[in-house]
C-alpha cells in the first residue's frame, strides 16, 4: 500500500518535526506555543478559531506522545547501561585481582552454604580452615580472622558485609541468634 502525501502535508510534517524535540507543552502562554499557533495560522489560513484549537490540541497530543517515546528510549538505554555495569561488577568484583581473595571468596562461598548465624561464626570458620587473611586493617595488624574481629568488631563486620554482598551470598538470618 502506497501512501500519498500532498505538498501541504509534506511541508507541514517537515515543519512540525522541528517542534517535536521541544520540551514544552505548547500552551498559548509559552513562547513556543505562541510560535506554534502562529505557524498553524499560516498553514491553515482559512481555518477558523475552533479548527485552530482542534489542530493545536491534536498536535499537542502528538508532541506529548513523541516526548513519551523519547523518554522511554532514554530510560531503556539507561536501564541497559545500568544492567551492563551491574553484570560487569558481578563478573569482576573488587579485590579479585589478588590471588588471596580468590581463596577467601571460595571459602566464603563454602561457608555460606552452612548458613552461619553471625559474623563471629564466619570468622571462626575462616580461622579453622586456615584461610589467609586479606591485607585489610583489622586482620592485617592482628594476623588472624578472630583476633581481627575481637580487636575491631565494627571494621571486621564492615569488611565481611562488603565482601559478602560483592559475592552475592544470602544474607544472615534476622532476629535473635
């Protein structure tokens, strides 16, 4: 099916295509709205006031729909980039460059299967498995998992929570232990 376009319709479409990128409601009070109405009068010079109002409303709705489509495209693009970034972060978590972290991560994944009830229990299991400590403050200075936890429990919990979430491990059970 071939669509026939009149000369007037083609010039109208070309002119109004420029208005579609304007982020405005084209109300008569706005500068773009006044310009738009003036151009409508030029294109439809035989139209009365009621017809101009109808045309203005029709094009206003068309422009609004175009703006919604453009916003949807931008949102989809943003969502796609966000998902790519999250996937990339899951693929290469921080600290993975160090060989010690590979061993620590493997041990944490195995410990997560046991569903520990507290951070202290995780540190005890890491100590019992003789997993090398990371080059992080509470463990480096204390030279041990439990000793680091006992010297600075807040910092040790913070390190474990960060590592636990990077690995995507299930959260600890809530409530009293």
